[in-house]
């Protein structure tokens, strides 16, 4: 069954079994030891850029992803007995860009260890697609993502209103190899895990190849992948 209709309506869909057990363990073998909850610059590594291309080429994701979208970031998130964390309900509003510049409708510039982030015009945010590759199974006790279905259609929600909108949230449980596709504008939060499991996720961001005004994605040479070869 195509995931396009639920994705458009709810702002998220879980695509089961996009990766098999062998592929998950191969990827786990590539992951660096990360101190802390995550690492934002995975796309600079060849295996990660290659995975982005393979994801784009999968039948299930290809049906959802707008034509011409490219991978622009990949963050590795881990929850385990030694690193356990939660994130309050929010929308993902910032994108990684090469340089600071003046662009209508863009603001909230911030500088992180890997460079500049900006909140682009809402028309850009509405086009973005996040793809979360689950490398471990994620049950109710493993710190899953909770999402508010349909909230991606409300644009940028004032932060004072966000907490009151948690009603109707759904937990996104997954098996290893499943992929959660979501709009970054979807309200989401993340709970702590029970602390006895590992929950490792590669969180890709895909967007249009070019941005408005003088904005440019901060991706390294060779990490924008438009190749559409299929692997399922
Ligand atoms: O991986 C998680 O549990 C939380 C991730 C998150 O909140 C985000 O990417 O904005």
C-alpha cells in the first residue's frame, strides 16, 4: 500500500522493513562512538551519503518524496543506558546553511558547532521531508517519537500554543529496518527510554536542491544525492 495519502494527511507514515537485518547491522558497524545524544554531520561520511541515495531510490520512499529533493543533513540519535534523554514538543524549524545572509522571511539565525542554522520562509519548511531510519526496534519503553497527526498543516505554531496542542498524539513505534517519514513541521516530542535498551536512529533531512534568496544548503561536495536506483 502506498504511504502517500497518510503522509499528506497526517504528516507522517512508517514504512516497514525498508532495510533488512543485515543492512542494519552493517550500518551499526559504521557508526562512530558518539558522546551525547547525537551527531549532526553524518552526511559527510560516504556510507551515509550512499544510504541517502539508496533511500531515495526505494520504491516506497520514491512515491512520497517530491522529485528533485536531495539529502541535506543526517543526524545520528542514540538513547541507551548511558545516554537517556527527552525532547519537549516542538516543530523542527531550522535548516543548516552555508552562510549568513539577508533573505525575506528568514530569521532566527543560530550558530552551532557545525555552522549556521536559520529558520527559512514557511514555504521552504512545508516542502521538507525527514526520514528516520530505525537501526534498533523502538517499542513504547524505548523512547519513541510522539507526533500530533495533521499538525504539519498549521504552519509555524507560536511556541506559547505548542504545549496545549499535544492532544491526540501518537507514538511512532518501529521495528529495526523500519523508516519513519515525517514533515519537520509536524509537532513532535521524544520520551526518555526505560534505560535498558538501545535506540539508534539515523535522521535524514531532504529538501529542494535550491533555496530562495541567497540561502544555500551546507552540504559537502558530493553529498547531494539525486540518484534514483531502486533497492526494493
Ligand atoms: O530522535 C528523537 O527521539 C528526537 C528527535 C527530535 O526531536 C528532532 O529531530 O527534532
